[in-house]
C-alpha cells in the first residue's frame, strides 16, 4: 500500500475549543502519525463573525484523495457542520485537505489548495509545523513562503491552547 502524507487545515468559530479538540481526536481515529501546529486565533475573513481558531495537522494515510476528502466531510458533519450555500459563514468545524504528497490535481479537489498561498491562518501554521516541506507549485518551503508573506493583510496570533 502506498503511504501518503497529508496536510489538513482545521478551523472553527462556534464552540471553538470543543470542536478544535474534537477534530484532532477524530483525525487520530482515521489517520496515523497525526501531529498539529499551534492553535492560532484569527479574525473572520470574508464575513463578520466570531474569531476563528485555526491550525494545521499533518497525518499519514493509505487512503486515496477521494476517501480522505469523504472522511473529512464526515468528521465535519459528525461535529455539527451544516453546509450552507454561503461560502463565508460561521462554522463548528472546517477541515480542508491542503496537500496530498506532492500532487498537483484539479479533481476530486484542487491540490495543493489555493488558500495556502493567500491565507495567513493556513500558511503560518504550515510554516511552523512543516517549515522545510516544499509547496508543490511555488517550489518554495513553507518557511520561505511565510517569510515573504504580507503580514499586514490579516490579523492572527498564536494562543495557549489547552488540549485536555
């Protein structure tokens, strides 16, 4: 079986502590060697809402991209996520597959996810968790990408998060 490395962004702005904890518990049930970045608090982007908690998880799996995406959707649903027509809205839990090995694909999802290059709440945790990993398209490390990022665009800050 092929062994794949996946990076997943995690976000929550409804009962953030609860769902942030739940997400990692759930990821550990489905994937192996799960590690996570610090938790960051950021202002809601694209709509007026409560601040988000964001972090990035790295995990390993033998599943296909399709199966990983389905698992992430299932975890969201199990944690009260309601998928509405509105792209920007409050949510209990948002899990997005950021990368799957070094694949560059458009189906069943776009990988690597565009957000990596323009959202501080994705790039900063990546730069912290896997600083030397290379982005499959920019060919830069996440640390280099974060260093070059315009940090005035979005406000976010690492927080002390209690996992238990």
